C-alpha cells in the first residue's frame, strides 16, 4: 500500500470519528446541538422556518410587544448564532396594525429578499398581509405600499403557507376568513393582487360542509400548484390533496376532478407536511385520531393523485410512539427520497420531547436512524416541546425549529452515519469514480437499472456536502454518469456517498 493510500485511510478513520450516528444532535451547532433564541423578549412563538441558500436560518411567528402581538423575523447564522447584521442583533419586529398579528410563513426570493405571510386579526376575522424585507431586515419600500401588501377589501383570509413560482408571483394558501373555504391568493412580484389568477386573484373551494383549509402549498416544475388540505367537521376531519393549473383552475386530470381525499381513521386527521419525491410521488403527513390515541402518519399518492398501495400499509404509514399524543407538524424529503418528519410525542401535552422520525422512501421506519427510526430530544426549559418546522441546510444537515416554551429553540441533527456505510476504493457494479486521485475533473459513473434511482453527494471531512446530484431512470440499461470539476476544492480526502438500487455506500476520493 503506497503512502497516499495509507494517508487516505487514516484521514477517513479520523473523519469517521468526527461523525455521530444518524439522528444525533450535531454538537458543532449552538450549545450541544441546540440554539436557544432568547432575544430579550418575554415571549415569542415559532410558526415557520426557511433556510437561505447560504445556510442562514429564518424563523417567524408572533412576539409579545407588551402592547399586543406583532410579527417577527429572526435570522441565525448556519451555526445557530444570531446574525448581528440582520435587523436589531438578529431580530426584526413589525407591527402590522392590530392587537393580534402573527407571521405564518416565509419565502426567500432568488435576490435574497424575504417575504412573510402574516395574519392580522380584525374583529372575528383574519386579514391576510404580506411583508417584504431586504436582506438586511429592513422593510422593502418598493413592495406594494411601504413594504406591506394585503388582499383588497372586503376579502378576509387566513394564510397558512406561501410559495413562489418561476415568474416571481407569490402564492398564499389558507382559508377564507370564516374558514369555510380553501383559499389561494396570488400576488405579483411587486405585491399587487393578481386579477388574472382564477377569479379576481383568488381561488376558493369547499370540499365538504364545515371547515376547509390548506395548510401547505407548493409549486411544481410545470407551474401547477399542489395543496395539502383539511376539510369536514370537528371530530371527523379528513385530509387530501388539491391540484391547480398554473392559472388557478382545478387540474381535472388529478385524482377525482382535481381532488384526492384520505380518511385514515374514524376521527380527525390533520395535515403537518407536504413533499414530492424524485419520481413525482406526493407525500403528506400529520396526525390521525384512533379513539383518543393520536398517531403520526404519512401517506403517499401517485403523481396522478391515486393513493399508492406500495407505500407503508396500503398507502399509509402509521407511527405510534406513545399511548398519548403523536403527530407530525412538518416534513422534508432527503435527496435519496427518505422522509423526515418532525412533531411531538407524549402521554400528555405538558411532557413532550421534540420528535424526529425517518422513513424509508417506501414508508418503513429506518432502522439506521436514531432508535429504530425515531429520535426523541428533551429540552429542559421546554417541557411541552415539539418540532414545528424542519428543513435541510445546503450541507445536508437537518434543522428543526421547536416550540412549546417562552422562546423557540433550533436543533441540528446529523442525517447520516458513515460507520454504517460500506466504504470502497470503488463500488464496482454500483458506482465508480475516476481518475482517483484527481486534481480537477472527475467522472462519477453508474449503471442505470431498469427502474433505479441514483443519488450521490460529495462530502468533505467536516461532513459538508460540496456537490450532489440525483437521477431517476426508467427503462434504460445504459451506463451513464456525471462530470464534476473539483479543482476549487482543498487537497485532501473526500467521500462520494451514493444510494443506488436500494443500496447505500461510499467511494473514497483523494483530491491532489
């Protein structure tokens, strides 16, 4: 064995010592893996979170100003420290005009400007408001009126989620003011209600008598809109999906005339998250009520809106962690299509840990993550803690925003464990990397199976993802690959992590 290969092996033995088990807190983040957002205020709650392209973390919700509730925006550096260049030592507080205001959702534009969808309570109804901030946290005076936009009177609305399309339009999903109808509002990039969308800029739909709302919305690659929805009467809420064309009309080819529904139990179902896997399969997650034993659930629909019986058990994966309250508040899908859920678990609402669950792409608990797929994290200052939002930083590490106390807490978890991965000089039938060692261009080559998915990530010695790609192949047996320029990387050892044909592994790469 030559000196270069001895050095490479030693470097990765050291590298493996730096990593913990998948699901462990990342102790390089905050204090022991937790960042406590104590901004010298008496109380503020977390409702939504977003990760910027540079890894900085944005959180919004409501804050007690002493004169009522205002919306706020906090930005942290990738390591969890407050971003002192943002607002007032990392926080921006905005009074949008009533006693009770709350930030509900965040979107980051490609130019770095930040949009917060908020609700302002007027009498018994809510009014939808949008605030746009410059990257330094000041309101953008060029947006609508003084940085603030709202639906035209007399339109009331309760926003729950926000998304941007390729043209820069702003889509806000939620409900009508009285919660009787699902509502989607579209604004132009400048904050003007877009009258060309459906009917006067608003799409409304009542699926069933009672309450109807859309907790989640996302824009698909073709510009169509996908919403996860809840509808019905209290005690028997059901959930489902609604798909709209880009102009706001129902996509009648999806599900049953644009709507796909799901009833997991005789009791209530609630939505906590929405995501799409690499082949277009749609994942929803939330809580289901089995006669007062509340369980977490995830379900998968085909791209056409049909429940996918190959997922979990007949399309639904039900996760019962405790004999009390279990539920998912949000989800994120990894590059390899594994599903990460965050939420809560406990006998009662006064004693709960933050809960993170990882499912395989087909809905089974991942035995390589935490304890049989489940991670429970207690926070001493937050006895009723729950994961409210989850997202992945650009380097692949998992951020969870937790609520349940007087101030939010951010937690960062490791998402993979190299001690459980087969490491090779080359992976033969699965993947090859050449030349190796290399100084500039490399080729990452893999066979295309008949229905295979290949995901690879180039990871440095600190666990940071410096490059990645994924492919989903159907009906081809040709060999293909990706070319990558590594000339800008520092010399040393790297891993090319891969997931192919249901197998995980890694190839060692030496950068000269």
